[in-house]
C-alpha cells in the first residue's frame, strides 16, 4: 500500500527545507506549528544547529488560535522578536494545521513587512512534501526578491561566472562537499559568484545576477534557477561533477551555455534569449553501457542522477534512479522512476545487482544485491553523518565498489 | 543581561531574557512568543515512552514532517523494527478518507510484519483531531480485524498541549491502558508512570523491600506477559507528577488503589509521603499481614529507619558538598527533575549559591516553593529556555573557564548548554531517584560534576537519556 512504511525512514519535509535553505542568510524563519517541528529540524535536519547561530523558531500554534483563526498572535510575536533581533528578512513556513485552516501566508507576510519594515516571505509549505519542495520555494523567493540585475558589462574571454544552486546540508551534509565543488569549479577556470546557500551571505546571493551560468546541484536549486532565468536569462546546467568523464561533460555544457548567454548580453537582442534553454541537462547518453548488471540508486533526483551517470560513464553498468523526492520528470532519464513509497521501491529492486542508498533502506533490499551505503542527511538525519561521502573529491569510494 | 553578539557585519546587542523571582509572575514568568529549541535532547519523547511496553509495535499516522522526528527517534534507539508509519498527504485532507487511511495503513503494516506483535500502539495526530475522524470506528475495525492484538489509541497532537492533558501526561496514561484485569495479588504492587527505572537504593524501593512486597515496574518487564502481570497489583504507586492522571485512570479501571508519592526535596514532604504510603500498603496487603501487629510494626520501623538514615546521610552529604563547591554559582533547569524550584529552595537554604533556574512555566505543585523563594531569595534569577533570544545565550555565556574552579555548576542539560559549562549533572527526569536518596544522589552528582568536566556537546544531543531500558 502506498503511504505506508513498515521500516524505512521518511525524507525531511518541505518546512524543514525552507529552514535549511535560509539558515545562513541572517533572516528569521518561523515554522507555523504547534510543537515538534523545531526539535525535529534542529536535531535531525540541521547539522549546523549547535555551532552556527541562526534564528529558526516555531510559532507555538495552539488549538484555540487555530480554531479561532487568531493570526494576530503569530504576527505580533514575530513583530516583537524581529524588533529585538533585527533579522535581514523574515520567513514564515507552514505545517499541516495552518494548511488545513487556510492560513494566508501572503497576507501575513505583507502585514509583517508593513509593521516591521523588514522584507517578509510567506512560504505555503504543508509538512506533507519533501524538503526539496520547500528549499526550492525558499531559494526562489530569495532570488525573486533580492537578486539585482547585472550592472557590470560582459568581458569576453574573462572567466565564466557561476552560481551554485541547491546546496544545502540535507543533500551535501557538512563534510566538505561544498568546498570540493568550489575547488572543482576554480580548477576548471570558473569563478564562483554565489552558493545557494551554504557558506554564502545574503549580500553575496544578491550579486548572483552577474553570473553567466547556474549550476544546479540538487532539485532544491530548480526554483531559483527558474527565477534567475526568467529575470535575467541566465541559463542553468544540471548535475554534479562526479567522476572524470561526467565532470568533463558538465564543464563543457556550462561553458557552452555561458557563451550563448554572454553573446545574448553583448548583442542585447531579446530574440537571442530565445536561443537559450532555461535548463540544460548535460549529455547523459554519450557512452553506451556494456555491462548487464544493474545498479539501482535511491534518493534525491539530481544527486543520484549524477552519480548514476558517473557509474555508467566510468564502469559501463546499467543504472536506474529511484527518485524518492520531488523532481521534474524531464530531468530523469526515461527508465528512471519516481518512487517515494516503500511499496514503489521494493519491486524495482528485484533486478538490481547493486543498490546504492541510505543504510535505512537496507531492510527492504533483497539480499542477493550488493548494498552500497550512501547515507543522506535528508533521510537518516545525523545517524550516519560521519559516513556521508564527499563524492566530488572521492568518487572512487563508490565507483571502486562496483566491479 | 546585555551581550554583544557577533553577527559579522551586523553586530548587535541582544538582551538575554531573565527575571528576578521577586518580580516574576506565577505561573508564567515569561510572555509566550516565538519558541526556540535548544540542542539539549536528553528528555524522553512519546516514542521512547511507548517502547517501554515489551514486544509492542508503534505505528504513527501523520504528515511526513511529523513522522520525521519520531521515525528517527526509533532509529536512533535501535528500534526501527518496532516502528512503522503511515504518511498523511494533502489528498487525504481533501478526500475525507482519513479513517480508511488509518485502518488500511495499519492493516497493511501488520500484515507485513515478520511476526504478529501482541500489542500495537497507533498514534494519530493533530490532523485527525482537526478533521474530526471517528477514532471509535477506527479502533473497532482494527480490533475486529486483529482480535489477537491489543490496540492502544495514542496521540501525537501537540496542538492540544494547552488543552486538557499534556502530551506527556497522555502518553504516560496510554502506557498502562492495555493492562487487563487479573485476580489481585495482595503481595504485589507496581510503580507506574516513570520512564526511568526506580533506583534500587531509592527510598521507595527500600520501603517496598522492607514491606516484603513483590514490586513490578514497566522498565523491568522483558515480555508482554510480564507487563500484563502488573495488572495483578493492588496498589499502583506513581512518583513522577505527569504520571498522576494516567495512574488514576488505571486504578479506577482495575479497581485498585493509586498512591502518588511526591517527588520532593523537602524532608517534611518526603516523610509525610513515606508515612502515608506505608499506611496504604498496610491497608491493602494480604489480610493475614494486615492483622499481624508484628508486620505493621515492622513496616513502621522500616519507614522510621529510612527517614532517620536519610536525614543523617543528607546532613553529611550537605557538609561534604558545600565544603567542596563553596560559593560556586549553580544553575538548575527543569529537565533535571520535576521539581526544580524545590531543589533550588533546598540548596539555597543549605547555603549553596544557586543563581539561576531555567524554566518556562511553573506548575501548580511548585507554588509553595515559588512563594518561599520569592520571599526569601528575591534575587534568584529565572530564565526561560524557549524565548527567541535564548538562541544567543550559549554564545553569550562567559566561557572563559578558570582552570582551578568551575565558574558555573549546572544541574541539567539545558542549564549546561545555556551557561556553556562542562561542569554539569547529566540527568533527566530525576534519574529514577526519589526521597532522601534523591537529595544525597543529587549532591553526589554535583560533587562529581564539580570535579570532572564532561563533553557537553556530545552528551546533551543524545535523545532520551537512559532509554536503553526500552531496547529488548
């Protein structure tokens, strides 16, 4: 039966995705919730909680406030806290009960902004989607509100400027993967403008408009990618530089996209923008498979799609991604599957020779397949944090386990 | 207290909230507002508590965001095989099929389990409460489908935390609802409602041993049958305040007696509790014993002995502890035990330098201690734990530790975190102590904490301190 899980975990929810995406930007994020979301987020979803201060709170919604529609309590509480703490922005994200009572996030944000003079957002999350949905929504909101148009002219021949979109600890933990990504970009002669949003300030994100291309590293970056394309025409390439061949393809795709974009900016012709594709997925059908053994990967769409391609390019194995979080189908390959539930996943594992997934999936995996552990903060939280791999720096950790 | 907080370019001063007890309002010293969650995680949650029923399986039916915390609680305690979930999605809210989702989801899970559990705890959530689902129908269907399984209706509806029983009280009551009536065994009593096992050297255990009674406790039950044997008890004894409503319900249902032995640091209150309990035990024991004057005198003697030895041990422990700790400031938080103000009062009366107590509200049971402290120690500071500005208390605490003496001794995990001190007592929910033993035990733990630093960061983030008792 769909929606049941006998033993596996569940992914971090949309409301937590909002918090994670906005964590380092100096804002105040309020989960409109009774209780529980805050401790869940700070314990299982947020590895930065102990060491890095951030203003993440819950509203402490009560039964009577929900029944009576007392939104004023929330707005007044936010106003009081904001007056004292002076955040750069305020975000309100929702949970199941406000979703049921029809809480008007847009109106609440507007009132909060009027009263505090601080930019405010209302993100209508429900606690019933995954973190990808919330993080994407939050980063899109930041892009829409804060990113300024490019004020510097294009200098042909200069290094290509890149925004990294969709970078949160839920997909990349705090094991240095973000730094490895920056290192790879620099080694390939790219200039990193902003990282959405680990190790980056709100002021740095506001400069993202000067970039020539966006690199979307998880589906959490898709919302911001769309906004930056719609506002400025900045194209996006999707994927992670895992393994030498795929990294090369990715770099080529970014250069080609950036060059088209630069031409458009230089020509200044609107119709040149038509030549840009909003999202460019780097080629994934260059190298045919030559091994019949199937490698099945379970998890977030883009990170696993990238790892699947790396396996295919480097080892020649067939791969299939079981995408357990929200991901547009056009990103996945025709044979990949959206599989959020235990009962979606189990039949797909029958043909697997290798299964790459978070250890909390192992109880539902067939014993005949070799299980390769790839923990994800978004699924198992902090339990396997020390075993989460930096696949950009060390793809061999996975690739060498596949014969 | 004003502290400058480093926010890079946006440095600013933030007031760490607090109020002198002389000016504090009862029962809510701080205005309710946005709530912060500190990283101290040692207190138990409803998953830990539910796992105390041996061989039981827990099923949570709620939204993914709510499932997340509980499923990972179970995983962290190594109990994923006793835990399953049914995810409520947006379409369920719109389609009005919540009852079907619970019944079919629970059925699906039970059918997939490798072995049939004797009991299933089904936790519904806020959305079920707000959509008015027919819980009676749900449990009626489940009991019809699975007559060999005992179902407990449990709740994860924190939105109700300010209406009626608190989630903690409710869960403690659910823990015993599966006990079925059995012939009474007048030589047996049960301690109910505590997450942690009652310590063998506690006053309560000493009294029950002295009364030659079989003592049962959920924390020592290894099988579901052992759990059911608790129903044979004639007296149910609670010691933890939040256990009282559930223990009352249990005693009424099984036509037994419930006695609440208050958790207290006040010797007079301790004495009174022990004496009353001995009378209850005498009145409910086997008729032969009740008529045996020797037995009754022996029982009285046991109580007298616990009291005299307890008072004497406390006197020695106070002297030893005070001479070691001296005027070192002490901070206490409410997670250490259910009566933090009683603890503060006792320590202040004995000459200790208690400077801060961390709590967000004051239960009615603590009103006498609150009044006493207001009158006698007006400068004692109360600090909240969930106030929005407490996000910055840890960073603001002066952590320049003197290498010879600790600057602050914390009793409880939250106090340790907010005061940024490694000299702390790492216990939650009273640690299974009670009576005079709780006083001497606390003083012993304070001496140890004064002398030995602990890795706060590593220790306080572990969920459900001591919950290994749940794993069987």
